[in-house]
C-alpha cells in the first residue's frame, strides 16, 4: 500500500516531450490518478493536437476552446485593475495586479471555470486551448491559442490540495513564451532513443537559469537495457519508467479504462510522479518575478508596438503573488 501525504497548496505540472513519446497518455493517466488520490484536478490540453479529452475517456461534450474566446477571458480577468485600460491592451503575459480577478479551483464558480471546464468521467475537469480554426490557417501561430493558458495560470492562486496538469506542445516549442516557467515541476516523457533523450537535453539547456524543476519519465521501456540507456543519458533526472501496458493500449484503441485496469508498475510510476510533485516547494516569489520578467520581454519585443502603448505600466509593483490574494480579489 502506498501512503501519500500532500501539502495544502496548488501544484502545477506540465508534461512535455517529443511528438509521439506518449506525453498525452501520461498526462491523462496522471490526471486520473491524482483526481483519485487528491484533487481537485484541472487537466489542460495545450497541445496543437487536441487528444487529451479522448485519452481521458471524453468522447463527446468537449469544453469550449479557450483560445477562441480570448477577449472574453481577458475582460473577466482584468476586473477593475486600473493599469489595464481594456481587454484589447491585455496580452498573454499581462500579470495580475490589484483589482484583477483571481481564480481558485476550490471556489470554481467563476465564469472562466463554469464556461470553459467540463468534468470528465475519470474525475478531473478538462479545459482545452482548441485547434486551429479555418480563419487561423496560414495567418496565425498556435501561441495565439496557448496565450489563454498563460493568462489562466498567471491569475490562478492557491486552494487546498489543488492540481493543474497541462499537456504541452511537443518538443521545445513551449519556450516561445514564458509559459514554461508557470509550473512547479515539468515532467519530460522520453522514449529510450537518441531522439527521445535529445529533446531532454534541449529542454534542460533552454530551461537552465530559470529555476525549472525537471524530471524524466521513461516511456515505452522494454527492459533493463532501456532503463540503463535512459539513466546514462539523463542521470538522476530519471524519476520513473513505464513499460508496455495492455490496459493503456486498450485505452488508446478506444476501450474504457479505469485505474484498476492498470498494471502495478504503471501505478507505481504514477505514485512516484505524484510524490515528486507533492515534495516540490512552492516559490511564489519566483513565480511573480518571472511573470513580470517575461511580460517586459514581450512588451519590448512586440507587444508595445502591437498595442500602441508601454505595457510595462501594467506591472503593479505593490501586488504580492500568493494565496492571500484570492480573498482580496473577491
């Protein structure tokens, strides 16, 4: 029997990896497992290939895509923050300030959660960025969609034992924005191949200096030789390994899955991931510092020009990130 002790705080985790590594499957399994052993849990599909709902067993009733309703989301989150004149002047990196509306999973009766989250049979609630629309083809990049996730995470603060599990875009594409810094832990799903560990090295190098807590989940592992290969190339960052699972394969083929169907080694790996996540200290000071840092970077690079004003003025120097801000925002 595995006993899990968790801290009363919100924990955010991202699953990243090479395309085809199994990160969406691992995201779904972990969201189900955490909803069973903790919760509440929100799972976010921020991948350009929107498959997390299917992996969670949701065939119908997908939630509205957040990326298609950015103006609506911005209008709610800005509240009466005097530093944000309108939704049109709010960009993906705009941080919260005094007057902004903040979000909590334990009091998720706000218009963002009630409008854009649905509860799936497996337990977690699901939110999605959404795929490209016809009007996007040839004229937009996918970061215009995942900007909704960055805004959501910037305005989300603590509640007791809350979890956000995000299935990210493949490879190192998440480094095109500050979104990679919005998580307490990043799990990189790696196959025991040169390509798989190559993505790990790229991600590790890009994340260096930004305080990103990175752990590797070996997937599609067939034996001790594969484990040794991963250990050789990722060292102590290797947290857990998952081999072939008949239950997972059945799920990927569309058959129903419960946690009781999973093999003991898969359940053990999920327990290790949850234990690693619960052991990660929360650093609100870093979170706030990096929110402002990447907002200034984006302001200088493109946002000031696009909006027609100096967006550095949106930073509220007296705003303090952390759980007390939920009650102050209501």
